[in-house]
C-alpha cells in the first residue's frame, strides 16, 4: 500500500479497465436495474461535484442515516471523493443515540432516507449547531406542502458548476493516512467514536477478500440485507466494489422472495433470524401441502450430510433429496445461493448443518479488528 492510495481508487480503476462490467444492481420499484462500473464511477463523480458545489470542505463530516440501499454506497464513495468523511448512523437507532452521534462527530451535513428521519432530525437540530446541510434520498414530504427534491438529483444538478479538474484534484488530495469514516460501536451508551483512515479500511477490505476469495470475485454476486452502519457488512460491500462482485442492497424483507428470485445472489449477508424464518416457512409450506414426512426425511439427510461424515447410504439418500427436495429450498434464496454470511445470535448447530447439507454454507460475519467490542 502506498501513501497516495485511497478508497476511491478502486472506483476509477474499475471504470477505466472494466467499464462495461455490471458492478451493482439497484432496486427500483419492483425491478432491478444493472449499473456498470463506468456508470457507477460517473455517478460518484457527479455527486462529489455536488457536495463540493454545496460548500463542503475537505475533512468535513457527512452523516448517512439510511438503511441498506444503493444510494448509501454511492454516497459513501462520493463523500470520500470530495475529500470528506462519512459518519454512518443506524436507522434503527433511538433519537437519543442519533443525537449523540451527530453531536459527538461534529457532522456538518446529514443525508436522510425519508421524511420520518427528517422529522426526527427536526426535533433535535436546534441542539446541533454544526449541521448546515440536510439532504433526503426519497422524495416523500412530511405533508402536502413539503416538497423534497431527492438528494442525488439535487446534488448532481448543483455539481454542474464544478469543473472536472477541481473535483479530481479534491479526490487526488486524499491519501492513505486521511480519515475516511467515524464509527460508533453498537451496544453501549454514548459510545466512543473510532476514526478510521483510508489505509486502515483498505487493509481490512483486502484481508476480507483474501479470507473470502471464492465468494468475492468477478462474476459472483452478493446481496446485503444488513444496515451499512454495521462496519463488517460495509467492508463486505466495499470489497464487492474492489473485486467487481455484483453488489445489491435490500432495505427490508417485505418483498424478499421476489428480490431473491430476481437478483439470484450467490451470497447473502443477513441476520441469522432470517435463516431461521426461511427454514420454518419451508417446513410450514411442506405441512400445508401434505409433505411433512418427505420434508422431515430430507431434513434429516441434510443435517447428517452437513456433518461431513458421509457413508454410501447417506450419499445415496442425499442424491435423491438433492434431486427432489433441496432445489425447492434453494429456490427460496434465488436458486444460485451457495453461502450466507450472518450476524446475530449464532445458528443452532443442527440448523447450520441443515443449510450446509442443502448446499448453502453459513459463515459468521467476520469480526473487524479495527474496533474493539463493547465491554
């Protein structure tokens, strides 16, 4: 790693060398839209120009209060390209936690997801004198008189007045030692912030890629269901950009079955509760269709097969189940999923073996050495 490296280098390099490759797929309404690495780099650049035009200076801190969605990653790289620092805020945090993070970080700008977040901010903004800019991702207003221009459109238009040379100079001025983000460990009251540099995050991204090489590579795909405020999930997202693993985000599980069926990820990043729920749902569906005994037998075979000790009879039984039952179970994950990277309470050993037996390996979200676990 050189002193001149930064997290934005990967975006530009991908656009120059593999501009036609699909780097991200974004959910828009009920469909998914491909975004090439060239298009993504262009949007990052245009958004960074908008942030500069708005008046943000190098080193300013921009809070991102939103769930897992395309614009989160877009803003993350745009903020870095403008020489600024990101402050992730979990949308599930309490108002008290949100106020503490915004106050302690000294964020001067906030990117919100919707009018509900804007209302939360309105109640505390008088106590946050540093905040000078507020942008909202969604166009929903608090009432009929409140017109909101989506943040990406507003900043892209504003950025037209900033020339490319100025924007590139701002990006190139950021080196490995520059602070990229502030992180607030979850699980403690008024957590102490951790400042992470571009170099530190890059090192963690490269370590994650080395440890997860089969899952993170060009031609693979990864769907994130965890909030980007989770540093480990965010590092995985950055690793996808680095390796050109097609990245997708799902902010909720309302249309999860459809999303999985259309996106068809090779890897999902989700809480273990989702795996428990999908297993329970499959079991209930089998019961409703009068296939309880068939499902139970296939489940027992999968659990036994997942232990790794496989007799000839077990391999034969697994082959039968893999032709009749397991494809339907894998179809609930889109049909191509081979791995799940999870957070939350560890899966019960039997359930983990079940998933391994049907062809989906479960990995715990890696611990990030850059921050200490709360006491």
